[in-house]
């Protein structure tokens, strides 16, 4: 079974508003084993909305509309669904009475326009709204289910859980879902996909999706089966093959970010870490301390943005800065060594480079980054050249630094 | 002229991902006077996507697709648009050569699958991508324009601005738009709106929208008129009234972030700045150095995550740490003073607090933060208590610290 969600309202077609109801609904539907195959936002336009409902009814079993059930001219959802399904709309006095009662309880008279909310599509059932005036509607149409739900989350969510979920559960076969999230560092998306696609494309269950951003790749595997053991077996069958190929490029099997994985390893070893950052200006420290409880292993660090700070704060010799410059393997190693010595941490990670857009030289063009990891087994540095803008270079530099540290903590 | 936006990708049909590219595109289109009448998210399904494109082409002049231009099996946008428009797809060697060159520059071989990105819809023009491998496409079809743009914002945004915007401007009637972006720090959104709404709600032109996040409030005023002088006059009329009420809470009149505003002031004064961070772990340094050219004034800093580092790196006395604890006005002032002394900077900003979720005490519950700014005119500290999770506390702490520094640089 699959679903489409249609959010109704011109205010969600502005540059600053997103539809978040669909995220809630997607979570609820996925838990039932229902896939969301498309989402739409349509303005307060009866004709456009009717066309969207008709199109959705042509390709999905379940269509959920949110919003557009208010009492004003702009509220076109009832009309549009009636038009799309070729059904009539009729006034129901008992619905109007219930809305009027809500107003009476708050010692107010029901405005005449609220009677619009008492129109029901022929054949639809009313979904009572305990938190607002707009009743929802549940319509079985042509083998599909069309739900009309109110837009405000505090009305929509209880209505969905109390009135729709029990109906959906009766309709659907019981189903277990198992999700694996494999996270990969140190490889571009295309390379991960080239290796993993020959495996996962052979399976329609689990469904595999690939996500990439900031040098981090995620493979989401979602397996479904009648029982939990079978869903687990299906997820494991594909995950283990991908793991066999990607090996230790996979840093997480449960979706944990790399900062958390490093934190667990450091905590397990009783080790500590510090940083010395130049072009990333604090981003590496910020990422390591984004994990709650990171004070167990993160001691601190040095932001050595200019040459003088590299010398006075981290003890990088003037000779290295003169001879090799601040963007060099020598400087990266001296920074990591300096941070480790001055903080007394077990490990220290340094980053020095040219984030751009300015500051590049022939020897060290924009995007050039040196990363060093110093630890009990010595200090090693790495040279990388990233493309893209300042933000991207800094994101990739910290991601690479975290991955290099992770590989030393085995 | 109206537009529909179709975001392509199954990952945006999960419970935790929204399509944000459409917000950017909506802002750009609105500025041209183009309304967005519908937005869609379609999974990686060729048939469904082709149907969505065909439907959109039936009711809108401008269809923008984002995503699905990658090199993998999942990337179906090229195929789907070709199918929807009844056009063929053909391999173009010169596109493949350009992609290959990108890989060569990074000293890597182009994976075979990237050749998929060299297929062009018959009649489409290539939109070159300076920031990634996926070229975009611009197709004039049947009196409509269909644009295929890459999904990553750092590829999509420059491509739209450099390649699409000039083409669109030539197509549209001339209209002058003037935008004011007033940015405000140190006030909650509700308070800003309570003061500003009585002014801006009296005007339908300019259109005013309010955005808030991470302690930063933005008021966007968009005025439209037949000529530039009139648009300017309309924008100024409303902006000047709002400025009269909010005063120096407004730190930017052109949308510049607070980090850039501080940078300009420091540069103009010939001053420098350093940081000493505890609970924010580097976020303040990261933010200050997010501005290109920040090496003109940012010298470096100290990440003093535990008490020992506060003592050894920043010289906070053991007595202060014992008597007042690390989360105190005394400690914040000693940290700022220590950073200033050890880096020799004109100004130093320190942050120490409890970001949570753990670590709170009766004297310093979770969300408690002390911020100090040390400068030529002395050192002053500030006590704030933020609500929300770890990320929010850290964002608000750095935002407040930046605003306190800004107010000292007058």
C-alpha cells in the first residue's frame, strides 16, 4: 500500500514556510508499512487542487489532504475533493450543531460562515475534531481511501491517531520493519554507489536509498516482512554484503554520526583528545563537542588562526613556518604535536589549510588542507585538496580529520 | 507567469527530511514577480516523475525540477522529463569530457557511471555546473520552460543565479524590486513582531515576512514597482519606521550575518579578536571564521573544555575554579582576560556554561551560560539562561556572545 500527502494552503508556497505535517504523517505511515510515494503543496485554488486529487487517486491507494478545512472562502479542500471524485457536498445539521456547541462552550456565538464546515462529501464519514471547529472526513472511493484532515498540528495529530490509525490498522496486514543505516566516510557518493548498487539493486526489499552531504554518505536499508525475524534477516542479508565490500569505510551501522562513534571509542579506551585548528577556526572542536557527554574525552584545544598563534600557542617553530609555511605537512604535524603536549591529551588532531576564496598560493592553492593525527603511536599527516566553496572545504576538512582519527582508534 | 517546483528524491519522502531548495527558489522567483502555485516531492520513480512533469506542464509556464541528476540508477530526472515531453535523450561527448576533466583536476579517474550525466534531452541547453559533476538542463517546450537543476544547494544556487536568472529576466516584463533585510539580535521573535507588525501590516507592498532561528530574527521587506526609484521609496518608507522602533537591536540592514558585521567593524578599527570557549567547544571561533578574509582580525583562541585547560591554557586561577566554579561570572571574565593576554588581541570573548542535557547543578542548571567580553575599556560579563536542547543552547550562546561583542564595537 502506498500513500500521497497533499498539503493545502498558499501560505506554504512562500519562501519561508515548509509543510511539516507531512513529516509527522510519513513517520506514522511508515510505521504501518505504508510508503509515501509523493508529497504535494497546492495553493488555495479549487481547480488545481481537484486536479491534484484526481491525479493522486489514479496512482495511490491512500490520499491524505491536510488543511483547507476552515470556514473561509480560501478553504477549498471539501469542494475540490468532491469535484475530483464526482460526488456531491451536502449540509448536515448535526455537524453544524456540534460546531455551534463548541462556540457555546466558550460563550461565543457561531459566525454564520462556520456553517461551511458542516458540508460533507457524499459517502464520507465525519472524523470528529476534539481540538478545533473543522471536522475531518474519511472517504472510501473506488478502492482508495481519501482523508481530509485539518492543518493545525494540534488538531491533525490527535485526529489521525484517534480516528484514522485504528481504521488503517484494520485495513493493513500486520508488518514488521527493520532499518539499517550504514554511514560511510572517506569516499565520494558516486564511488560508494558504484560498489553498493550492484548489490542493493538486486533487492526490492529492503528498499535502499543513498544520502550524501558534507563528505558523509548514508545508505538507508528498510526491510519489511510479516514478522520481525524475517525483516531482520532481509536487512542483514543486504547489509552484510555491502559491509563485505565497503569494509572499514563504514563507520556506523546504526546511523550514529562519526563524532559519536569516535566518542564511544575514546571512552572505551579511556583516551582523551584535543585539537589544533587553523582554517576550520573551531569547527572540529564544535563537532566533537556536539555529542552530549563529550567532556568525558574532549579536553580542549588551540585555535591558531595566524602564524604567530601557531608559534606561541602551539609551539610550531618559526623555522617550520618560514621554511615550509603554515600550510604544510610539517606545520600540521607540529600543530598536532603541540596540542598534544600542551593539553596532555592521548590524541590530538590538527587542521591547517586554505579554505578560500582568497589566500591560495601556487604551492597551496585554495582547497589545500593538511591534517595530522598525533597519538601514542606517533604522528602522521595527510594532504588533501578539496573543491568547492569555503563552507564545503571546511566541512570536508573536518569530516576527513574525524575519519582519520577514527581509523587510528581501532 | 507562474511556476511549479518538483523536488526529486526518495530521501525527501522520509519522516526526517524536507525539501529546502524550494524555499530558496520561491524567494528567487517571487523577486521576479513569479508566483509558485504548487510544489511536489516525487521519489526516484521514473513513471511517477514523468506523470508529475506532464501534469505540471499542463498548468504552469515554468517547471523547475531539483535533484535526480546524479550518476546512479536512482537518478531518473533526465529520463522522466524526456518521457514526459516525448523527446529523446542523447549522449554528448563534450559534456562527458568536461565531467572527466573535473575528476582529473582532483587526480581521480571518472567512474564509468558518471557518463550517465552526459545525456541531454533533445532541444535542451546545458547549464554548466561549476561546483559539481551534474550539469543542469534548460528546455523550451511547447511554450513552457522546464529546468533541470542539481539537488545539492551549493550546486543549485550558483547555477540558478548565474545561468537561469539572466535567461528568466530576459523573458519577464521589467519590474523593479527592492529588498530590505533587517536582522535583529537579542530579542525573541514574538517581541520583534509585536513591535513591527503594527507598522508592516498596514502595507501590502512591500510584502514583509519574519524569519527566526538560532536567536537571529530577520525581517524581509520586498517592494515592487514599475521603476527602481518607486520601489526604493516604498521599501524605505516601511524600513525607516521599523528602524525607528527597534533601534540598535537591528545589526544589519542588508542581510549580512552578524559575523560579517563584526568583521567590518573590527577591520575598520584595526582591531583584532580572540575567543575562549568552554561549552560551545569551538562554535564561536567557527562562526567568526566563517567569513572570508576573517584572518584580517581573528587571531585565534583557546578551547578550554575542562577545568584543567581553563587553568593551564587560559590561566584561570585554581581559586576561581574552586570558589566560583567554571560556570560563573568570575570564570568567564578570567577566561576572556586570559585569552586576550595570551593572544595579544584587542578583544576577547569567552563562553562558559552548561549546554546539557547532563551536567546541570542547582547553582547552574542546564542552559546557564556566562559570557564575557574583554577589551581596551575593561572586561564585562553577562549571565543568561537559555531553554531548549544542547544545539539550541550552543547556538543562542554564540549568537548572544557575538551581539555583546558587536555592541562594544561602536
